[in-house]
């Protein structure tokens, strides 16, 4: 977890090059990325940047790319009807047999068995959710909304999503930094990017970005592990969660258990967004409202 393990890098140039490489990989992990492209993206020799990357991510560049590909494939198997060969090709495996072997090594079952198992679990979850929905009939009400481009200032947390103390520490660091930069107003919009599915990724690898939206005309030079990024316009299915942030997983559970049958939309390769409409500091827990934006094609 970047923000609260006190990872430091004395040279700001080194850190900026590392962040640039990480963004490059996350955008192109499905493609064949060669060593010259990596060196060009970060202006380091592959040997040196791989050492830095492994120190900060606890895995080499190659292992990182392979893991992200397989986790994305698992997501497709759970929430899409694409064939296994289509999924293998889409996540960057040219050979289905190689994909199946790599998938089995990571998830201890074949892609087809994984899909069958998740379909059974989702069926059971739908039955349970349908029973509980008698008192929560609005949970799966959603709207289709297209968000425009916006720029954010963010700080990434990496670890278990249920570690609320660590996530709150990330938010404290972000708000403190934004306050120092005089970026906060009464109109500031607070949001989070949820980059991984904690039922697929190891908890220590799950990524969560605490963020605020910056005014269009504002440009700042981010420091350390803080970063700015433009989020492109995209279409989302918007759901509403009401209640504590700790109970948000219950809403996600209901959404995803009904995704293939009741929602019936194709997910897009982009982070899930959470917009926090009020503050727990001055709002009763039952009245807290979180808008969940799940990216769709």
C-alpha cells in the first residue's frame, strides 16, 4: 500500500518516471509490450526500472502484467458471455492452451470450470438477494449516465478494501495535501476509483484511489505519490447505496449477483467510481449516500 507504508524515493524524477511507466502498463497491458517501449516510457534501463518496480509493487513488471491479464480474464468469465478463446485473445494471450495453463496455475481450475463455478454462485446469490430485496426493492434501480471528461487529484491505496482504517488514512493524507494546495472549496466533489475486484485479486493487490475533481482551468504539479489524471468521458450504470461506507459491499454483492440477468449490460475496461454525496462527519450513518458508477460499453 503506497500511502501508509511510508515508501519514499529520494529523487522526485525517479518517482515521476515510475508513475509514468505504471500508467503506460495499465493502459496497454493487453498488448505485447517490449523492453524498448518500457525503457522509452520511463527513460530508465529495463534492469533498473524493474528493480524499482519490484520494490514498490512486490512483483516484477512481467509478473504484474501477467497477473493483471489473468484477473481481467476472470472478470470477463464472470460477467460476460464471450467465449474462452475470445477472452484469451482479448487479454493478450495468442494461444488458448497457454492461457488455460496460466489461468489454472493462478486460480487452481480451468477457465471453463471457473465460469461454471461463478455461474452457480451467482445463481445462489440471486436467490438469496431476491428474498432480501423484499425490504430493499430499490437496490437494483439504476440509471444510464454519461460523464464528461474531468481531471482528478488522487492518492492510491493498495490493500484489502475492508481495511477501513487504512483507507481513511489515505483520505486524510489526500485532504491534507489538497488543503495545503488550496484546492478545497464547499463545491469540491469527492470520489474514489475502485480498480480491482476483491473476489478475484489478492487483497494485498487491490487498488483504491481517493480523489477530488479539479476545476477545468486548474493545473498543478503533483508531488510524491499524489497524481493528477484526466478521466475521459464514459458511459456508466449508476446505482445508489444508502448507509455506511462499510456496508457498501452488500450493495455491490446484489448488483453483481444480478448483473447477467437483471442488468444485462456489458462492462467496460475502466475503474468503478464512487461519488460521496455527503460527509459522515455531519451526516447520520443511515443517511449517507454513495453513487456507484459501473463503466459499461
